[in-house]
C-alpha cells in the first residue's frame, strides 16, 4: 500500500492562556510617555494542546507603550473568547488560516497573534519532530550575533560602567536609551566613545520620546561620536518629522514604534523615514509577521534589526529560530536582552546562553526550549 500521503495532522484539543508578572533584576528607564521607569514586565504564555498530547508554546507581552494598549486581562479574554473558537478542532497544520481568522475576528491583534502563531509553529514542529527553523526553510546559521540594550542611567559614569560590564561579557554592540534629557544624553554618548574608542558599535534609542527640535539638535551633535543608528527619535506617528531628520543628519535612523504591519513599513519606506527597522515579536505579530516584514525590508533596502520587548527565553528562542532560517544579512540586534540582563528569573528549564556576543540557536523539536512548571506557578497572576 502506498503510504507516502498517509500523514494525518492531529487536531487542536485546547488552548490555554497563562498570565505572568516577572520582576526585573533592577529598574529599567526609557523615554516612554507611560511609566518611563519599570520594575517588571507582564507576559502572556499561550499553550496549544493537540489531541495526540503534544504542546506548543508561544509568548507575548502587555508592554504598554506607543503602539500598544494591550493588558493581561484583555489578552486572556481574547484567547478564551475568540482564539479558542478559532483553533479548537482545527488541524495543527492550519497556521495560515487560523492567523487569518484571528485577524478577521480581531483587527489589529498583532500582540495576540504573536503568542498564538508562535505556539502553532512550535506545536507543528513538535508534531513533525523537527526544529521550527526547518519549517521556515532550514538552518542558515547556527549562531546569531547579538548586542545589548542599556537603560537610561542619568549620568555618564553610570552608563559607562554598565557598558563596560557588557563589554567584559563579550558584547561589542551597545544600544543606550536616550530621550529624556538631551544634555545628559550627549554627555553619556561622548563618554562612551571616549572610553571605548572604536572597540564598540554604539547606538542610541529615544523610544519616540523627543520633539522635532530637540531631536534634530541632539542628533546633529551626536554625529561627532560615530553612532551606528539612532532609533525612533520622534513619536510613532511623525514619519514626516523622521524623514526630515533623516535628510538633515548623517546618522541612519531606525524605526521601531512606527513599525507595526506591512502597511506601516510601506509608509516608512515611501517617506524615507528610516534606513533601519527594528522588529519585536509581540508588536509585529510573532515570527509569522516578522518574516514578512524582513522580506519586505530586504526588497526596500532597509536594514533589519532583530529586537524584542523585555521577554522570557521562550520569545528569544522564537526569534532565534527565525534568524537561523534567514539567509540574508541581519544587523546585530539585542532581542535577548530581557532574559539575559533584565528579568530577575527566566521561566525556561534551561536558560538561553550568550557567549562572546553570540547566541546559539536552541536545537530540538519546536523552539528547542521547555518551560519550568514551578516557575510558571511562581509568577502566575490573576488577570481579572
């Protein structure tokens, strides 16, 4: 009997939403209009159970900022009342149709789709007994170069100390937060360049916290310190202002808060608002959405910066698998910062390891990582 087409995809039996609140090891400050100094991150883990007993896992965050008003109770409600009807009974192979269905039910649901879509990819790969990167085209790189993001410290000496600690751990790409006090921002960047010379690639990120005049003056003065990129100096909506600054200074601009879906990338490219874009798993719809953005950016000649909100190793593993299956060049991003340098304790059974500024892509079925049930119980919160 011919069994070449005998595979029958198991169906999805249940979907579970697990809200978590993870404390930071130390406070993190950025130029965000809401809660600039943060001590924790709210995370939603989605588990998809198949009828044959396998479980796929995905993550998103309720990281309220420009571009997202998601809350943990809202995300949990959407999983229970909208995602469950869309998924239960569907074959685990129905990734595209399920994500399309969610988009039709809940417009603008990128944060939700990130966790659900990644969990679907993980469940499908575990069903097939392969890594997720094989579903995305196969392994192109075993390690991914990474940098590190440093929050606003307020003083040049403290910023330099934090960057020196990162350098001693092997990082050579340092992204510092700016945007609250331009005078201190300038002093910090000047001190970092004096301290390191050309031994590091220096970047800055204003998180959309500046106005046009302050941003133009600061970036004009930062040109002397050879920054690789400055990310999102202006609010997400001000693409015209971003484009004007991009024409006026030599430092390439990166778009983050301005970048959500494919339509936003078209607008960024058409207006010349940025030469680099930063993707984040939650805000861009998980690996399914990010993959489309990366391919589009490649077509536009826009540099690709893999990033993340502060997240657990689960989210980091998902982005690492996408990077591993990407054949073209990527900028050195810092999508792992959350789990290696911010949150006090990760939720994985085995931590993500970065050595000499390189992250080794997890192997094994799915994303190659598993969640510690005791840590889930420790950080789980009532989302209602």
